[in-house]
C-alpha cells in the first residue's frame, strides 16, 4: 500500500526531468518512516529511464556497489564494456596473503604495495563507471537509487561521498539516496545541486486514509488512536492494519 508523499515525488520528477537545479535528492528520516517505499515508488514511476537500485545494507564494500550498478546498467541496456574490461583485468592480479609468524620485511612491503594498488584500482573503476553513466543518452539518463546509507561504515561512507561528488558533475545522472543520516558533500556546487528532504511521520488524516484504503469498517474513526500507538510511522501503521485484518479475516 502506498500513500503519495507529493512533495518528495514532485521533487524527484523535477530532478529527473531536468526541470530544477537538483541532481541529487536525499531522503532522511527515522526507521520505518517510508524511505525504502519512496525509493521504490520513484523507481516504478520512472522505469522508462535506466533506474539502478542498490541496497547499501547488503553491499560488502565499494567494489560490490560498483559491480551491482554495472550489472543493473547492463541489464537495462547501458553498455559497460570498458568498466567490465578493467574489472576483469584487476581481478586477474595476484593478491598477497601472509600466514603464520613468518613476516619478513619484503612480505610486508609487498602487502602494502598491493593494498595501495587496490586503492588505485578502486579509484580507476569508480571514475570509469561515473564516465559510463555520464555518457548515457539523454532519453535514457540513469537514475541511481541508494538505500540505507546509515548502514555503511566509515570507509564506505568516505568512498560514497567521493563517488557522489563525481556524479554531481555528470549532467544527465540523477541520484536519490535514503538513510537515517545522509552525507554532506564537498563538491563546489553541492549546495545548489543537492537537496535533503526530511520524511516526517504521517498525521492522523493520512492514517484515516490508510484505514479507508483497507476497507476495515471496525477501524474507521479510530485514526487518532492508531496514530498514537504507531507514532505515525508508515511501517508500524501497515503492520498494525495487516495484523488486524488477518486477525479478523
């Protein structure tokens, strides 16, 4: 069940249509307030574009995020040949594993060198994917949806901020990010090209609308009672209505 958040969805449409200065829109709010549902609705409404969804809560590291975006882009018809060529080349490079207590200076130096190379490789892969997304035709301009930003640890957060800074320079790419907290970007145009929208819990009128949609006669007129018991959070309202309906079915 989806109740439109008209302000947020209108902002999303303007950003995707290029009818405003924002190229990145961040949805911030408490757990259960409907951030994922909102991203899902943006994805559904703009499926004519190359819509790419990444759940950061299940992404292991930046290479996982890049691979997910590239895979979805390929499925949607965007060629990612150059990115995949680089990815394959780096995957074939040897790694260093130091076992037991036999840690020689040469082994340590080699491990540091490989680690430094991996950082450079991730940087090159990131730049290549940004370039690939930026080169998409205007009628298929990519829409990137990143969910659960608060689940990222600091190294991933730092990388994502750099990735987003790069995407802000790509005029055809639109980014949506959701989380209990959202990033602060350092791009010179970040203040103008990004917008953070805070999602508030629903009020009593919206709860009544949910009750109307479910058609549960016994609950009509009890919107304020349900609102107090669920704090107006859509996830808790939906759970309550589902359980009530199941218990009275």
